[in-house]
């Protein structure tokens, strides 16, 4: 403290001014109900008492670190290494990712309100670019970006107090910022409120992001970043957890009937806003934008670029649930698809499944089975005609899942192109189209699938057309499928 050397009078005047100031502040506070000043003070004195020191448990998506449980502020040391490396973006497609901790998204950081975080950011000596980290959980310039700008072969350290509970995005903010994010540099930090979030059975970490490759979606090989497409916001891939199929099929999230599930969902962007939805589930609790406001009973929630949300629901019914960006072409054509497989007993009251399937032909007189023409009287059509009609039917009924290429979606939807499962079947695939496949485990060309192929309301003639087309396209070859063959199996 500096010694006061002013004459007595000025000290008095200073005291008087200070007192007036304080009175004014009190009046202002009383009038506006604004207690920011005292609020900030409380937070600071609370956070001042940091007991102990620990290394943070960091996890890669879809896993989430355990809650510490003990709610007293600690000094938490978080060590993240930035690694630039080639990894798979889609089947046959590679990309040079820039990563926090070697994965996209980066590690999940879980801390508690009041903690002091000591963040160590190392830039691997093999890297080419400088990097840094901007954590949206930081109160301070650049969210830490300025304090952590690090060249390859160096390491930076800074500390921050987490004073606001919530779920926050972190990302690299080194110029060109968009490019660092587009290459995969993002992750989530959860600041648990005092007392913690309520306990649940399963917690998962999902993060969306887009990729802008020079080559079109599906074009094989190592794909460079395309700045023009990024500026125009026209990605080739929109994915969850860093690659197409990162959380589908054998990588799907798993839960049981009765489980309470909590999803920590982030959107790294760099550009798109996510219309996040789990097909067949209702988020009975949504911490909107990762904040403290809880919304209830939501079907689709918006997650801004650079934002997050905490979503909860209870699994009532077994099955495979597709997790999508409901800007739906992104899901079925660009990769924004994950899956949750719920196992356990069915509850027919909650969900009956299909109970009936009838032909619906408004205008034409009802045709009962017995009056329908006998198999023998149904005419055969030539292969070329069936293929032509079948192609149109395929495009409207099947290609959204099996894709126009017939290649399906890795891990989620099996291929029809050169499918040994389809081509070796005695019934030519008629049974699959008549009845669908309800969560049956099947193997197609050595890959395992367990999904739902819906039973579609198709007539015998239509099924014959579709199968004639499918079984003679994309390198498949086999005889025509006739309507009477379908009818015969339907009547069995
Ligand atoms: C909603 C998505 C969806 C639609 C629409 C769909 N399928 Fe499927 N299909 C699937 C899934 C998922 C499976 C795998 C089911 C399993 O794992 O048991 C499958 C399996 C199949 C199989 C057996 C596996 C294989 O690859 O050979 C055939 C054949 C098939 N579908 C044909 C079709 C045809 C033809 C259509 C259009 C009439 C169609 N599907 C429409 C999702 C779909
Ligand atoms: Cu970077």
C-alpha cells in the first residue's frame, strides 16, 4: 500500500467523495435491482478457495468423463496436444485433419463451477502450422486464444476460472480461423453447476462439423481442403464425430430400455446450424444452447455453429434410432447420421409396430384376395420393361436409404450393388420387400448390419419391377422377376 501523503483536507474530501460514490452505487443497485457488483464479489471469494490439484480425465467422443462428484473447486490441469494427421473421412476418402488430441472432435473436458483450469497446449513438433485454443468457457480476451498461440515444437500454459456453468465449444482461433475449424479443431468443455447435473444412466459426446473437400462427396483418395466451397458454405460432408459412420453400425451408441440418456451435442461448424433430431425420441429435457434454461418435450433443437446443447430422454422402446441433422439431405447424402441402438423388451402400448398392411387404391372397386386374378392369368412382362419401371420406383422408394449408387451407407444401410445377400437368395429378395427386415442381424458382403428395413406398401407388380431393376444394375445380373412370383410368396 502506498502511504498517503496528502494534506488532511484532501484526505477528508477523498473520503467524502468515496462515501458519496458508495451511496450512489447503493441507490442505483436498489433502483435497478442490479446486484452485479456484489454478485461478482461473491463468485470471486467462492472461487478463491481452490482445494487441491488434479489432472483432468479427458475422453474421446462418444465417451464422456465421469463427474467428479465432490463439489469443491480444485485446480484442474488439462493437457492437450495439437496433432496434424491423415485420417479417414469416409470409406476410401482420406483427409489431413488438424486435431486437438489426435481426434475429431477434440477431448471432452469436464470441470466444475469454481475450478481453476490450468491449460497446457502443446503443438506437436511434426506439425506445420501454429495453433491456439479459444474456449467459450473462458472470461477473458480471445477465450485464451491470445495466451495460447503456439508454434510447432512449443507448449503454452494459461489459467482461467470457470465461473459460469454450461456446455461450451472450444476451437482453434488461429488465422485463417475458418480453415482451422474446418480441418477439425473443435471440442466441448462442460462446466458442471454447483451440486452437479442429475445422475443419468448413459452419457454421450457427439459433435457435428462440415468438411469442404476439393473432390465431390465420395470421390476417393486424399482430399485437400477447398477454400472456395468453405466461403460459399457448400460442404461435401456433414458428419458427426469426425467421419462418415463414426457412430453408426458397430460404432453405434448403445443403451437399454429404461435408460436415462444424456447427449452432450456440440456443433463445430464452421458454417452450418444444426437442426438436431433423434428419429423416434423426444428430448424431454433440453438445456438450450448448453445454458441454464431448460426446455421440455422438444423434437428438434437448433444448435448454432460454435454452440452446444445438453439433451435428455428416456429409452422406452428397443430399436435402432437414427440421429440426424434434420436438414435432411445432410443426413442421408452428406454423412450427418449417427445411431443409438436400444436393447431390451418391447412395450406394445408405447409402440405397436406395424399392425396391418393393405392395398390402398382409391377409386377402384375393392378387390378381395379370392376375387383377385389367379396367378396363372397374370401376364409376364419383358425384362427391359420391368427394369424401366423399376428404376423410377427405386428412386422414389429405395434410393434415399440405399443411395442412387446402390452402395448404401457404411455401417448403417447395406449395399444392393453386388450384394451377396440379395443375389444368392432363393426368393430373389421378394421376401425382404414383402415383409421388411425388423432389426434382423444380417451379413452383406462380409459386413454386419442390424437395422430396420421398412415394409413398404408396394403392389406385387411394383415389387417385380423394382427387383428386376435392382438385380440387373450396378454390376448385378439375373433373370427378370415376374409379378406372379411375388404373388405366390405373398399368399404363402
Ligand atoms: C428407411 C431406409 C430403407 C429404405 C427406404 C429401404 N431400405 Fe432396404 N434396407 C434398409 C436397411 C437398414 C437394411 C438392413 C436391415 C437389417 O440390417 O436387417 C435393408 C436391407 C435391404 C436388403 C437386404 C440386404 C442387402 O443389401 O441385400 C435388400 C435387398 C433391400 N434392403 C432392398 C430395398 C429395396 C429394393 C428398397 C425399396 C423398395 C429398400 N430396400 C428400401 C433400409 C432401407
Ligand atoms: Cu489451429
